[in-house]
C-alpha cells in the first residue's frame, strides 16, 4: 500500500475520485500476496499491482464501475474462470480482490 501513497496524495490534491483494489485472499498459487493493492483514478490512471499484470485490465474495469456505482464488491479471478483465463492468470490459483471507492 505504501507504494501508492504519492500517487494517491497527488490525485487527492487534484480532486480526483479513486477506487482501491486489495488482494484479500488467495486459493492455491497467486501472483501477489494478500495486502497487495492497486489504485485507479477516475480517468483510468493506475498505480500499484494486484496480480503482476495478469488481471489488471479487468480490475481497472471493476474499479471504474465501483467509482460509478459507489458499491463495494469482492471479485474473484482463477485459472478456471473464463475471465481470468482470457486475461492470462497463469498461476493456477484464485485471487480474491476487495474493490471500493476511496472516501477522502
């Protein structure tokens, strides 16, 4: 989370809305450990990583949806999941991400 702080501070000063995605659980093998985080600004800028690139595109979409709806949600991506396979999650495990809009 610390690697996000400079970008989060800049976005806050710019008045941007931001969503945060955090790895909350892993089943089997996963690219990042629980606690890994990624932030997405309302204009699609990204900082941090939750999967080392495997599912980041899908996570950006989930984060932007959270900004629009204000809803919090857990999203899961696994090797057998069609979405995760399509975006290239090669680890063989499942990652669970908690995505929410950041309340400044």
